[in-house]
């Protein structure tokens, strides 16, 4: 199952020790999602911390531990889920002359994002996933969620503090996390038994919608982009023939 979390103190006011302490508390609250191990990675000059709790499934070796950083140190990722076509992605990358270390889906995903970029990689993925991808040179953090939203991902921005996690319990470990109940979300829960994305039971926290990615940069509002739309596909004319890939 795995659990991911992270925080980005964009004005750089947090020390490395403080970043690590908060990220550790967030990760510890997700231990039930990943009993096989966990780690924290810092880009302390940027004020960023990524955290991961691991449930080992595909590559059981230490080579698949997360957070995972590219060989050149320019990108990093924390990832929850499974990429079913990771072997084909790795083969395409290697055929084009790009190295893909290891034999797991995390390495293939990190390499694909690093080479092709987020927008070009997401339509090529087959699987269930939630991930956070960090690009050090451009100081860009991207969160993404799978096509139907199987894997959960929550986020919040309070001033210059941006933080995210697989579950609300991890967000609540961040000192800036809001705790006020969202009355509209509570009403939705009583009506239908769930709170639909992007809403959350707490005001000031959002669920990342399915088939979407969120781009975060210093000094800019987070930008939400939808990369796939089931509704648009379902509303095609009745006489339209779907290809195998579309289906």
C-alpha cells in the first residue's frame, strides 16, 4: 500500500532539523501503510522534505527504497501504488539511451518523469498511483493522482507552508494544519456517505482530484491540471467505436 508525505517551507524559515522532525512525525503516522521501512529525504536549501513508508511488493531489494533520487541528483520522488506497464516504460527509455537503474516501477517512473516530463508521462502510465515529484533546478513540486483516484492524496497550503500526505492523520502532524470542520463537506458526508474531491472534512485541506496533477512553485498559486476525463469518453456518440487502448 505504502504511504507518502512531505512539506515545503517555501520561505526557508525551517531548519533542517525542524523539517526532518515534522516529516518524521508525518511518516510515523502512516506506519500502518508501510510496515517494511521508511525514510526521509531533505532538500534543505529549498526547505523541502519528502517522507515515505514502504510496503515492498515488486522490487523487494533496498534499491527500491524511497524517497528515490535520480543519479544526477536533479529530481526526487515519493510514490504510492503500482505502475503495471513499468517494464515497457523502462524498455522505451533504455532504447532511447536513458539509464533506468533497478528493476522496480518506482525507478521507471522517476526516470520517465525526469526525461519526458510530467505532462507527457502521465498519459503513458497504466496503474494506480499517487506521487510527489521534485525538480531541484526549477524548484517545482508536482503532485499527481491516478485516473480513477484509487490512491488517496491530500494537500494544503497555509501561507508559505505547503504540505501533503496519503492520509489526513499525517497532515495533522504539521503545525500549520487547519483543524476547523468544513460545514459543506460535512453536509455532503451526511447526504452521500463520502466527501467528494476536491473537498475535505477540514477547511483549508483539499483532496487532489482523480486524473489530475498539481504544480507548485515559489510565489505562485498551485496550478491544477486534468490529464484524463472519463466523462468526456463516456459522452462520445453511441456509434463511436472505442479502441482497445481507450477502453
